[in-house]
């Protein structure tokens, strides 16, 4: 299995995604599930939109600026795999599996 698969979840600050859960809480839960499934080979990172760090990702900020896609934005190894609605664990897993198969 290839090491260093990087999952990034970009979402608004302090927004609720379901009930009282925040995007950061949801991202953390997804990260734990991915870690359990793939081990230390997959790292999940939550990045708050409009934080200083988010501006290091101009493609993501362009989506925000143009409104072409809606948050949350999920990337696997810098490839956008999902935007809008709820965080899709299935879309993340499918992309991770594809990355693993191609290495």
C-alpha cells in the first residue's frame, strides 16, 4: 500500500453539518474511520475555509470565489473527489482504493 495518502476536507468555520455536529467534528470522525481501515498510510486533515492555511490551496479558494462548487470540498492527494452536501466517506474510500491500485 502506498504511504502518505493525504485526505483534506475544506469546510466553513463553525458551520453545522448535521444537528449539532460541526464540519470539524465530522471530518475527525471520517479521519478515524479511514485510519482504522487503512492505517497510518492515510492522513486526514481538516482545513477551515478562509483560514490563513486555506489560501495555500488556490484551486479550492477559486471554487469558493466563483461559486462553481459548494463546500465541503474533499481532496485525496490534491484531487477533488467530492463537493457539496455531506462528507462522503464512500467517495473518499473509492479514490483511496484507486490510488492504492495504481501504485
